[in-house]
C-alpha cells in the first residue's frame, strides 16, 4: 500500500518505492533551500539557504539542525570530492570553492578566459577527480541570491576543472541557462538541465543527455531527454540503476533511462534539488522551497555522491 506522497505512473516505479513510507519534513524556515550534499563519514547533510546566505547542517543521528556556515557567499550547489571535502558553488564569490579538512577555503575557479564567472550553480565530481559545474546568471540577476551585476562572459556555459592542472574548460556552450547536472552510474553519460524558460519566453525547460568521449573529458550529442510538465527541472541525481530523480514544481519526478516518467514523490512545495543519503544510500533528501524533506526508497544512490 503506497502513501499519498507516491504517485505511480508506470508499473516499473513500484520496484523503486516502498509501501507505507511517508514523506518526512525534517526542517523548515528557509527562503530557498538548495544544494544538498551528504557526508557518510559523519552521517550528516549540508544544504544551502541561498537568500539567507547560510549553509545548514542536518545530523542524521539525532535529527538536529544547526548553522554550518554564515555568511556563506550565497552558496548554491554543493558536492563532496574524492577526499571527502566540500565543493561549493558560490553566487556571492562567483566561483567554485573547496573547504579543506582544516576549514580553509580554496578557490578552484573564478574566471574563464580572463572574465569573471557568472554565478556557479550546481556541481558534480567525476571519479577521475575532475569537477563539472554549470554557470547561469541567477546569482547576478538580482540582489536576492547574490549581488546584481552584468555578465562578463555574456553567456551561460557548462565547465570542467581539470584535476591535474586546475585549468578551466567550457564543455557545453549552447545552453540558455544550464542548471542541475549529474553523471550516469558508469559515467558514460552526463545529464544537464536547461532552465532558460526563466529568461526567454517559451524557452527550454528540459534535461539534455550527453555522451562522454573515450577520454572522459569531452561531450557529444546533447539531445533532449525529458521536458518538465510542471514548473522547471533544477537539481537531480541518478540511482545505481540509472534512474533519474529530479526536482520539479510538484515534487520529485523519477525517469527511466529510456526517458519514461515512471512516477512522482509529491511534495507540498516547489523542489529545487535532491540527494541520496543514509547508511544504505536509500534515503532521498529533498530541498523544498522553505524546507528539507526526506523519504526512504527501494532505490539506492551511487556510492560516490556525484
């Protein structure tokens, strides 16, 4: 028996969800929740409250919530690198930064071809240590999520930071507003959302799918994978079987790798991003507009939080 939070659209979704589990509200009081990152060694989740300029911390062991960092340069997306360090997209800093084990902040990328980045939005780390991130203008469009400014680049791209040299390369330059991104479990595919509908009438509101080159550094293809029915896709993650769990206007949508919408986790707020956590990586953390939610699934996230 499935609870009201679970909407079955395709019978295959039944194998990914659990009966008699409820959507849990873990915390509220945010203005725009985003960028969840899970740290298995400490069993805690960090996420951004962008307009309030802080990073919050949910302790999975006792359910407590505390402020991890404030001010936080209006951070948006986060991930965890191969050494267990926090990697953050900063709207205020207009950069991608890393928090070292001793707490020191290291700027990994803030300029491309001599021009300031717009406002890095979401970020993932590949198994070779490379860092991939999107750079739309949301953090410089107004003073609400950062500091209003003109784009020096004049466009919004997807970038890759080389792990050996630290150099920055634009890997996709044909987006209106690139947003969430995630690798497939085997890293042969990269999914990237385009939320250009926020800036262009009848603009894109879809996720595109790219194939990685044999050396894992270049992208090819980029066909449309799915179009959002309600609201916009923002952040998302893949489970171990390659299903895509993505944010949307009415909750979390789950897509089969063949592009079929299998079902939804209904959430009473617009969802911005998700992340798998828990000791068995079967707990889906969900950043709603003002709140943090979670639900347990049959599906499991990949071992590395990319």
